[in-house]
C-alpha cells in the first residue's frame, strides 16, 4: 500500500479562513501523511512573510458576534467603518485567551513537518505579488503542478 497523502487547495486569505487548511495540514502531517498545500487567489495571503490577516464580519452569517449582536445588530451595520478592525481584534484576543496557536505558528508547524507549499504562479502574476513578500520555503507552480500531487493523493480538499 502506498503512503497516505493529502492535498489542500487554500483559496481564502482572511484570519478565520487561514485556520482550516493549516490545522488540517499540520494534523495530517503529524499522522504521517505526505501533505501538499496549493495556495491560489486570496489564499496567497497566507504565504506572505507579513501575516496581517483580518476578519470580515460582513457577509459572514455564521460568525459568532459578541453580546449576541448577530440577533439584534443589523447585517448592514457590519459595514460600518472600523467594524472589521474591531472584529479582527476581538478574534485575535479570543484566539490568544483560549490558547489557540496563531496562523504563523501553525504555518511554521507545517513547514517543520515538511508540508509542501505551492504558490500559484498565475495568481502571483495576476495580482502583481512580489516574490520577496512571500516566505522562502515555498515552491511556485500552476494548476498542472497541483494535479501532479492531487492525482496521486488519497485525499483532496478545497478550502
């Protein structure tokens, strides 16, 4: 039987969407899987050296709000200037007080576990992302590169 393997496509670049691909990848690597992560479109934000990620409460109906605001605060109110910064600060504080690893810590765990990270070259070109803004430990490639790994993988996830 061949080795267990996992591929994940990460397409989101917000604080809340950074957790699933890194948690799944670090856990799979700890369980002995060969893991490949493919970062495309907004997911490339997760490969930047400076992880200045935020949370967007607008259009995120599943996001728990403080003081049960999701029950009485109008959805349009989440578009008020400063609301995103406030919600991001609250989320980061909750992460810290609950003892949850930061995105940077999870990313480092993945790198230490030899998780292969691929940045989508087409997206880098599309958004004029500078290579020096990305962490050094990644490979660059396109959809064909992803499929080389996905075709041999036991599990393929799109996050």
